[in-house]
C-alpha cells in the first residue's frame, strides 16, 4: 500500500481544535526524524514539528504551545493535536515518516 497516509483535517472555527493522524506502512521512525509540515497557498512548505526517539518534539515558533506531536513506534502512527487554531493555520498538512515518505496531505481550514 501507500507508504504514508494522513487524515483528520476539516473546517474548524478560530479557537477550535483538530487532531491529525499519520499512518506509516513501515516504521514511523527511521534514518530521519519524522514530522508534520504544512503548506498554505502561495507559500513554501513549513516544518511544524519533528521528533526523534532520543528527545521531545521540536516545534516551530508559529505552533509552539498550541500543537502537540506524538508518535507511537508500536503502531507506526504519528499524531498532531492542534489547539487554539487561527485563520493563519489554514493550509494543507503533510506527514513525513522516518524514511522520508510523504503523505498526500489533508486540508485544514480555520474560518468563521
């Protein structure tokens, strides 16, 4: 099957929450640090959060304190809990596993 798939996006009001899920057909951890990224229209892809086995997740300043990344090596899943969402969080969100496989993206729209 496809190496990586992510889902859980949707339409949410400002201040709301969403949880994204990433499922890797192989190991979520690998040679590289897995993580979450996003890309808004007309903008470059932005690294949001990455994680290694050795330490806690590392977050971009734009999401620090609002988003929480977690990964489960037993199930090869990774999650992104997004709280206090803002309109500027609107983007397509992507998962990248430790083998540098990208998911297809899931749309997150924050709007009233």
